[in-house]
């Protein structure tokens, strides 16, 4: 079943956006085998991080199958951050999928299909392949434009001429439209080191050569590289990363399920047939067996787990027993509550048979110093310069309302500061945006105050 032809991965955008408020979290902050009070982007919550680090050890020892993690703690105490920390500790490519339990009820596709997708997005496959490629530093690049096939007012690239250089030679390539389009989309310019797959035409940006190309305003910094050695046209071992969900989609496309998919209908409504998933599973096993790749179980994080219903719990229980399954981490801030879809009360609204398999970690509310430190780490991460009294005020907000709320105010405060032609955020900026945006507590109070009006 190695007939699966793998193409470019797109998407994951939503996932990235969702976890971007946690971009400062780089791991659990374990230094020389010990959890440091401030490390890895984390501040405090030491006990929980130690427990999480222990879980990572158990996972790495291969002794966690059939089990899961439950994180309990008030909102904004770092439950999500902790789950991300676990994923980061498991390795750089480890997928992290964040689900909120409430989403499961609001999707258009069948619930089990939605859950299955989440599960498969949380499992990765790293593939090593020898491919024939063209590789080198871009010395020059020139696009040829022509008319759009349907819209005469739009000019589209119909090809390009690229000069690639290695330490040994220079080659001029004339590339067709598909490749030209990728070169534009990837923003390739002179000084970039690129690789073009001969068979598929896929373009990969490897980085940029020292001292060449313009200074980038980009938010991401390209890797600095040496000029590649050897010939431009050659065989090269390439490592690529896919989630099982990516592979499912490619396989579905091959089986002709896809004209609809191109227009987005497929992903929203259609179910991926089980033959497709079986074919992918076989491909994955074969790849791993042959030593051409490795499976990377990631983390599936489910927030507000008390809102999951009995069917979903049954699904997750089964999933934990599967051969290929991600690490499942649930989080909740509820005590005893009804298991959704039943009249049974249970701790955290979780069925007992599943509860038995969960290791429980607790997160505690932060003290003032911790809030201050977290807010300033977040500010640094977002490039926000805070005056001292602005930081004091945000700390106060974080303690009195929630850490999450304080962090949410950083970006608006920075925008307001810019509008006032300042590069630093003052207390006044924070006070200003504090009035514009409500904390959760305030919004609830507001609704309560005007309840009569709201129900009219
Ligand atoms: P929860 O999932 O418990 O509601 P989050 O993990 O979303 O809380 O935390 C809110 C914000 O504070 C996030 O941006 C998170 O990354 C950050 N954060 C929470 N705890 C810590 C911590 N101990 N160290 C650093 N950042 C933290
Ligand atoms: P809500 O969504 O709160 O029920 P709407 O936005 O539907 O209220 O408002 C009812 C009507 O009054 C709409 O036609 C809206 O365009 C108009 N309206 C409400 N507030 C204003 C305002 N501040 N200025 C001008 N028109 C308004």
C-alpha cells in the first residue's frame, strides 16, 4: 500500500492561532532533571510541572498506554500551558491538538467523525525518503506573467527562470506554472536556499545564506545556512512530517473523493470512509516496519472535559486502547457533576471506568509575584514594552480577575500606545483598554444586572 503519494501539507492554521497565546511555553522547564521555578517559559506551578515531567518520563518509557491525564484547576491556572509543555517535552515535531468539549456539539459533521479527525491530527508520521531534487542558493529569479485563464484583468505567473548555485556549480532552471506559483507564495528571493522535488514539483525553503538577501521584516526568522555542496541536481534524503489526518485526506483524494474537497465541502460534511483510514494505517505500518519512518504520538488536549457526554467518553475510552493513539489529556474546573447524557453524578462528570485510568494533576491559583512574572514573560514574547506602573496594574488585574484577562489586554494596550505615538505601554493605556473590554466576571455581572432587559 505504498501507493500513497504524499503531497504538501497545508492547514493547521487554526491550531497555530489557538495555541499562539502559549508561544512562550517551550517545555516544562526541567533543568538537570529538576523543575526550575522559572524556566521553559513557565513560572511557578512547580508541583504540577513536576508531575507532568514524571508523566513524560512514563510515556517515554512506553508505560503509559491505556492511560490518560486529568488536569484540575481554576480557569487561567495554566492547564493548557501544562499540556503544551508535555507535548514540547516529548519532542519538537510532537503534534498538539486542542479541543474544547463544547465544540463537539457544534460541528456539522458526525460527532464520531469529528473525534476521529481530532485523534488522527494528534498522531504524526515522520518519513525519510530519498528523492531526486534540485537544490541550491537562489542567485536570480525572474517570473513570466500571462493572462489568467478566466479573468483577463488578472496577470498570473505562467513560469519562472531560477538560477541555483552550489559550491560546485550553477544551473539555470526554467520552471512551469505550478512551481512558479509556489515560489511566489513562499516569497522566494535571492539568497534563499531552496529545494525542488523533481517528481512532484514541490518547493521547500531550507533557509537563507549568510549575508545575502534583504533584511527581513518577517515575523519569522529564516534559518541561516551555508551554500549547499555538490551538484544542483541530485538524490537527497528528505524528512517530512505528516499527521494521520493529512494522510487520510490525500488518500481520500486519490480515491476520487475529492472534487468536493477542493471546494471545502468534503472537509466539513463528508465522512472519511473507513477503507481510506485502513489504507493509511497499513501505509504507516509498512513505512515504520521498513525503517523509513517513525510514528510520533502527540497530545490530544480536551478542555472543559466535564461537558463531554457519555458517548464521547466511550469513544475516548476505546481510543486509549488502540494501537495508534495520542496521549490524552483532559482538563476541568468542575467538581461532582452529572455525566452529560445521563442522570449519573460523578467526579468531574467523568465515568468511573475512565476515571480509573486517569492520572490527576492539580494546578493552583497564582500569587501576585507569579502573575507579575507571567505577564512580563508574555509581554516580552509579544514585543510589548510595559512601564513599571502598567505592569503593576496588569498584575493587579491578573490577581483580581484572571491571568488570562490580564494577558488578553496586552495587545489592545500596545495598539493604543502606538496610536499615541509611544513605543511603551503606560498605565493609562491599560486603564483605557481595561474599560473597553470586560473580564468574564464583569460580563456575567453585567448580564445579571440587566437581566430583565435581556429577557424582554
Ligand atoms: P487554563 O487552561 O488553566 O485556563 P491557560 O493555560 O490558558 O489556563 O493559562 C492562561 C495564560 O497564562 C496562557 O497564555 C498561558 O500560557 C499562561 N500561563 C498560565 N500558567 C503559566 C505559567 N505557570 N507560566 C507561564 N505562563 C503561564
Ligand atoms: P441587538 O442586536 O442588541 O438586539 P440591534 O443591533 O439589532 O440590537 O439593534 C436594533 C436596531 O437598532 C437595528 O436596526 C440597529 O441598526 C439599530 N441601532 C441600534 N443601536 C444603534 C446605534 N447606536 N446607532 C444607530 N443604530 C442603532
